[in-house]
């Protein structure tokens, strides 16, 4: 009888342990399903912000502090990422509101009132905007809201003459250039749609992106910067003619 009682206790104890383990596993699954900010997503967001902040010449330690203070993110970061690819990955696992919040946070971290941002940093913001799926003037509108200018001529070995206006001209400028002239700048037809304009811009900007000419001779950097600015201004001005 004692042996039977012992066996019964062992079986009952094993069943209870299985029940507890199953309950714990179910609780973990439910928590994971309801967690609005999984660590992996935070790490992707922090890495994107880190790349954009450091593109402006900010030391890495200071960039991490800004991200922790400004974005509330203390997740591990990965250096040397491709912003477009990582932003597209982030976009696949987030809501439109979360993507908008990330872009606005990036702009807030850049628009710190210390002066115009370097061309490479603005290009990184454009990469983030496109990677997140914003093919409209979302970034340009945020630039208006936060009031920051672009291009520090002391950075990126970029001569002041690379800006046709001689410096200080905002990239998002409600100019009065003829629409046909803007369309010719992007090489699209007169009746081009918003999507066709965006596609043409993305193709051109990939050819003249500052990252492709970083470390190139000054003349090559100068020519690429002039073209990058020209096509980006044309793109943003053309988007003003469309309404969401």
C-alpha cells in the first residue's frame, strides 16, 4: 500500500508540474502578443536613429545619450546598417502611426537648433522616410514644422559653391519655378503621376547619393552634391501640386 501511495504522489506531482509549466508558457505567449514594443523592434529603431544622428558628425557616445533621452530607447544598436533596408524591415512589423512617430523622432533629434544639418545627414533622413514607406512630402512637412535648414559647408568636404544659392537656401522652399522645368529636372513626362515622380526621384537620388561619393575627389563630391540638391528640390516642389 505504501508503494502505491508513493507512486500516486509521484504521478500527481508530475501532473501538477506539467500543468504549471503549461500555464507559464501560455502566459508568456499572451504577454508577447500584447507587448506593443518588443525588444527586437526597439533595437531596429535605435539603430536607425543612431545612424542618422552620427551621420551629422555627432560622437557615438553622445548619439546614444541623445537617443536615450530624446526617444526613450536604451535597446542594443547595430552599427554600419543600410538605412533603407532596416527601415523597410521596421515598416513590416509596425503600424503607420509607429512609422510616423519614428520619422518624427529622427527629425526631432536632428533639428536641435545647432545650425544646418550636413547633406549626408539629410540624405539619411530621406533614406529613412522612403524605407518607412513615405513616398510623399512627409519629411518636407516635418522640416517646416521643426524649422531646420540643411547643409553645413564645413562638413563632407563639400564646397559652398555646391549650393547654387551660395548657402543658406532651405531645401524645402516654396519656389516659383515652372512645373515643366521641375519635371525636366527629374526626366519625367508633363502628365507624370505622383508615383512616377517618386520613382524617378528615387532612381536619380540613388545615383547621386552622398554616400556613393564619400571619400571621392572634391570635384566629384561637388558635382554630386549639386545634382542631389537640384533633384531633391525639384521633387519636393512638385509634390506641392498634389493633395493627399
